[in-house]
C-alpha cells in the first residue's frame, strides 16, 4: 500500500555498508525518476551513479549529516551508504534551474520510494560541498549539482511521532539508537 511505503520511507543515515547496491538497481531507480513529472516536461535532470568504494568515499567527504544531532558527525566506516545517486540539472536543456522547479524533489521521492520497495533506504542530502564534489568527480560546469541521494540497506530504526503546535520538530535519537522524527499533526496543517 502506498501509505505503508510512504510511512516506511524515512531518511536513513546508517547502512550495512558491505551490502552493495548493483548498478542495475541504480538504473532501475533512475528510470522511476525519468517517468516522473517535470515542469513544462523539459526533463533537465541528469544523474551520476556511484556504488564502488573509492567513488563513494569521495562523495561521502562532501556531505553534511543530520544537523540536529549535534554530537553525531555522520555514519562511521562500516555504516556508510553503499551507493549514491547525484541529481544534476543540464544547463544545455535549461540555462538556470530555478527553485520553483521542483523536478529534483519529485525525482528524489520517486527514487527513494522505489528503493524502499526493493528493501533499500536512503537520505536526501542537500547540505553538501558542491564545489568540492564537482572537483572530486570532475563534474563539468554544464551541470548544476542539485541533490545527493545516499542509498543502501538501512541499519537503523526510524519511528514517526506527532508533534503539537509549539512542539519541537527536531528529530532525535534515543539511548537505544532509535531515530525519532516528529511530524506535525494532520489537523494542524489543513487550514480549511
Ligand atoms: C531537500 C532535502 C534536503 C535534505 N538535506 C539533508 C542533509 O543535507 N543532511 C541530512 O542528514 N538530511 C537531509 N535531509 C533529510 C531531512 O532531514 C529529513 O527528511 C527530515 O529530518 C524528516 O525525516 P524523514 O525524511 O524521515 O521524514 C533533507 C531532506 C530534504 C527533503
């Protein structure tokens, strides 16, 4: 059921790093993005795939993890993503990818839902050192870097909670390592 898939599609930040994600799976995921909505059907998005250690390490070194977890620098070796999909925009199709184009968010969600269906999980990473990533991966200036999707077999439990108006929206981790994600209540976000 879609509702179950969405509920299970949490941001996962710890993985079984040794569980490799095959290139075929990454391509299958990008195909889901390819079939998704695109403003004016321009389809400016392009994708870089990574699933081997040296390339993964380079990408990992550019990412910032879980800003609210101040004492956690991100996943340690052994729990890092085993694959990445980097979402780019092609300037030769669209000179300037404006913020109101939400193609990359839609693509990211399609990919992450597909990943969940395959027993994988991931996290959108928007907080990244784009210039460094461009240098390390030799990404041509033709492509704007929009978002990195970290992927792998999740090694953590993530639970949803409800937060009342005025309550904290900051995710947190308990002593057992369970990651808690507060969501605003349905009645608090529907205005009519
Ligand atoms: C556009 C976008 C950018 C994000 N960037 C980061 C990031 O840089 N680092 C990170 O750890 N999580 C990032 N996240 C994940 C959010 O922190 C996460 O979605 C939020 O805590 C809610 O958890 P949930 O995805 O399980 O609902 C990002 C999410 C989105 C939608």
